[in-house]
């Protein structure tokens, strides 16, 4: 797999979950901070859920997680190859 074949929505979803877990907050807590429903966060973190988020929402998620927005776009090629 090369970097152009990556589903960026899936990658962002994995990163949201990763950084949320590192922050030690629940999906419900993140949803409340961002101003979206718990279902929205759950669906976007799910491997099977339909992913849809705006740049504005990604910004709010990064602020809520106290991370740089660029980290949500981070790609770990080693992790992808193992999947």
C-alpha cells in the first residue's frame, strides 16, 4: 500500500480514537466538548461506521484533545501494513 491508496477518513478516525484514548476521555466526553452527539463520535470511530466530518469539526476535535490538527492526518505506514 502506498500513501495515495489510504482512505484518509479511516486514518483520521483511527487517530481520533488514538488521541482520545491517550487523553483518557470517553466518546461521550469528547462529543460534549466538541458539541456533537455521542453517536457522531461513535459512528466516526467505528471501523464499520460511515465517516463524515467537516474541517470545522476536525478543528474542534483537535482543540478538545489538546493536539495539533495535523496529528489527525498522521499516517503510520507500519500500522497500515499490519492490518
